[in-house]
C-alpha cells in the first residue's frame, strides 16, 4: 500500500510521527471531501450547505437560531448568514425572526430542502460506504475512537509552539 511519503513524493523523513499522522489526516480528509463535493455539486449544494440542511431537518419544525446551526456544523464556517442566504435563495430553507428578540434569526428547512435531502441520503450513505467500508467494522470503530481522541486530547494543547529554552 502506498504511504503518504510516496503519494506526496516526500524524500526526507517527516519531523516525527505526529507530523506524519497530521499530514495523513489532512490528505485523507481532503480526498474524501473532494468526492463529497463532486457528489453534491450537481444538486447545487456545498458540503457545508448539506450539513446545515441535515442539522435543520434534525431540529424539526421549530428550527434553530443561526448561531446554533453554526455550532453544530462538522466543519467550521464563520459566515452562517451568507450560507443561510444561499440556501434560502435556493428555496431550501426559510428564515424567521424570533418573536421577542428580532435580532435572532431562526432557520427552518423547507419542503424543497427535505425533498432534496431525501434524494441525497442514499447517495451520501453509499459514498461513505465506498470510501470506508474496506476498513471493516473493527477498523472503523478504531478509526472513530482514534479521531475522537485526537480532537479531545487529555491536556490542553498550546495554540502556538512555546519558545525554545536556551
């Protein structure tokens, strides 16, 4: 099986296994994401838009404030307002102001959005199976646990490297 070093034609060793793991994760996420983008593109939907619609479907008729949708997205998107604008323009969601606090915008999935998700659900499930089923049940469970551990280290990681001591 080709290694990351082979794939990216790296001729020097990685700075450490953490760096190699991080770059592997980035490369793999990009590859899987590109396939998802290609699946969604003919439907006029980005992966973030698809994720937002799934969140709103799960929220039910009550919908969710924009900020709650943003907090639940798989991939951070700093501009939920613009995303909501595009989805509303396509007729996939509706926006309302919260009674009593007009500053809060409530998003709800539209019937058209529900119908689009119903068509996309089997396609996205099949894509995920094509992408990852070769890992097998135990391999997938291990991957899930390792990724969860990577996202939630036992101690806080610094956001920038500490200066080296002389």
